[in-house]
C-alpha cells in the first residue's frame, strides 16, 4: 500500500482549516480574529469543497407512447411466453396490435387463439405438420404469403414468427368473410379446415366442431377478466366484418 498522501493532495477546505488552527494556536493576541475566521469558514468551506462523487444513474430515455392495448398484449406475452425474448416479444406484440386493428379483432381474441393452438410454444409442431404459435401448415402459410403479395420463400415465411402471426390473423379474417361473418364458424374452419366445415354444415354434423370455438371463448374471457375487463364474447370484434357479395373464395390448401 502507498504512504500518506502529500499535502498537495489535500482538499482546499482541509488546508484552510489547518491554517486557521495554526493562526489561533500560534498567536494568543488574535483569538477574536481566529474566531471570526472560523465562523466565516463554516459558510465558505462547503462552497470550496469538491462535491462527493455521486453514483452514476442512467438518464431516462424518452420512449414512444405505448397504447393501452399494446401494453396489454405485451403483458400477456411476457407472462405466457417468457422464453420468447424481448426482441421477438416486441415484434409479435406489434404484429398482433397492428393486425388486430386492421381486421377489427380484440387483440385478446388473437392471444386466446394462440393459447388454444400452441399454448404459446413458438416451436410447437402438430402431428399434421402445423407449426408455430398459430399452428398453420407451411403449405398454407406459403399460400397466404403469395395471396398477400409477399416475395418470400416458404422457408423464409416459416422462419419468421411475426410474419406467421400476421398471416394467421388475416387468414382467420378471410375465413370469417367466407362464412358469412360468423366468427364461431370461422374459428371451426381455422381449426378443422374450411372444406370439412362446409361438409359438416351440409350434413348437419357441426356440433362436434364446436368444442374449438368454446375453448377460444373460454381463454378470451379469462384474459379479459384477468385484466379487469368484461368477458362478453361480443367484445371479441370491434366492428362487423364487411362481406363481399358474390365473392368466390379461393380455398387454402
């Protein structure tokens, strides 16, 4: 260890007090002067002393205003899918927020759909080959991407979870338009395929497919009520889906 610091390293206040001490002790005829100087020093020295180093606190960085819905989406994703990572979570949150607004859905409906489909497991793969958070087959994803004009290969589409979520939300929306605006039928078609639901409607055997929309309704209500919101199923849609008369839908694979 090094020796004591040289006097040149002492603070100005310390040297000032040392001088006063010498003055008062070395000259008995100047007690009054020394006393006055001590009083003055009590006021002056704090101004002369170097301020003690303060801990470095990062400055608050101004952030863009976050909507209540965006914050709600992020809260659900953070709780249900903590392993996604911050960057991916933000991209997914942005995709859900933007596409929900575009399609007229409550974002918690989309999150309920993800919960039922994949339990928020981004790497989930079904026995039939459906993949990702929204459990869509690569062939269907590629079809949807081409329909939306995306110049991406099948591998590129499948590898991007945010793109898959965007396509999944738009797919649900298109199914709802094809089934006369009925959200329950659209959910059944999303799960079982539009052709099977059409056939079941003709055969009067639709009941066995109703379990899926019930599960989505349940999770939608749970998410809403868990954040102090009403769980009425009517809140799943912000606006009635527009119908296109005479539209001939193109069946997805």
